């Protein structure tokens, strides 16, 4: 029942989002506005609030972040090898590699972590650890994804560096994590708690972020076009959801992560391919058919892999 109670709400809300889009009960413009609201308002409030209230002795996010980044490096290498084995056209390699390593951590991963540890003694620490770990991972995901896509399109030059840096430093999720950490450091050193009015406001605004974000994921899945690029898409999805947790486990052991941190690493590495990978592939002239297929297939596959991961926690 723990697995069902943890993953059931996540995938039911995603399915509801897909149903609303398929049934044309909610317009594409409405979902577009909701996604903007989640990305720029809801999720930053959620992340800032969670970090600002993090326990003073929180030190678990370092091993967690390092393990996820090590496992991600392994997925990038595995993606390049798999692309060569599949003899993919060079123009599609960047899209394939991005689909193999870039997980939906903020929308799906964080939700699963919160539900998996809910009610337990490590609930607050687990949430704060997952949230704090997102900051360096967000940077790496954005930079590596843009680089592999531009290289595969032979467009990596000086002119491409500035937009990449601008995208990183203006990322609202990253900014929320950094500001939350700065406030936490200041508050712990001065003994100043987060004002109650601010805490309640952040909780209310951040409270709508996860369910609305999952509805938007369902909308994106329903709108994603599935075409004949299913074979490489399935390979990318398999790398992301099956190879990812194994690499995460190896990386967690390598950095000496504890049981709680290891569980978080496995959840994050078992997450499906991020919807943002399809959006970025579209913006940078990648293989959008492959990207869309990987998002859909990895989401379906992650129901199985996340069940195994959560069941083992």
C-alpha cells in the first residue's frame, strides 16, 4: 500500500491532466498559463519555503547532489554509446542524450520524495535535502542539455554561450534555492525564524505548485506527438528509467550516502524524462519526434521503476 499511496496520487493527477487536454475541457492556452504560473511563481515559493525552514543540521544534500550528478554523468556517457550503437544521425544524438539523462525532478521527483517520506521521522529532512539538491542539478541539466543539442547541430560557438549563461542565472528554480539557502544561513546564525506571515504565504502559494504542475505534465503528454521515432525514444526512456537508478545506487555508495539520501537519489534517477527536454529540442532544432516519444514512454516506464524504488525504501 505504501507504493500505491505514494505513486497513485502522482500518476492519477498526470492522467487527469491528459484527460482534460484530450477531452478539450481545458484549452492549451490555459495549460500554457498554468505552466508559466508553476514555473515562475508556485515552484519558486515552494522551494524557497522548504529551504528557508530546513533543519539547522541539514548536511545530507551534499552527498545526494554529488551522487545524482555522478549518475547523470554516467547516463550522458551511456547515451552517447547507445546513440553510436543505434547509428543515430548526428543531428539526433543531442536530443537522444538529453532524453536519456534529463529527469523531471522538480515536478515528479520532488512530489514522490515528499509522499514517500511523509509521516516518517525524516520527512522534513528528506524534503529539504531533495530541494537543496535541485540547485546544482538544475545548473548542470540546463548547461549540458544546451551543449549536447548545439554540438549535435554544429552550432556551438561564442554566440551560444551568452544565452546559456543567461538561462542559468535567471532560472527561477535556481534563484529560489539560492535565496532560500541564504535566508536559512542568516536565520540560523541570528536565530531569526521565517516570519509567520511569510511562511503561511509561501505555503499557500507553493501548495498549488505540485498538483498544478502534474496536471501540466499530463497536458504535455497528451499533446506530445508520437511518430515513427519510437525505437530510439524507447531506448532513451529505458536508459533514463532503468539504467538511471542502477547508476544512482552505485554513485550513492561511492559518495557514502546514508539510507535516506540513497532513497532520494534512486527516486530522482528513476524519474521520467523532463517535459522541458521536448521544449528545448524544439527551440534548438533538435529531433522533436524523438524527444516527444521519450517523454511519453519514460513516463509510462517510470510507473514501474518508481514502484520498485519506493517499495525498496
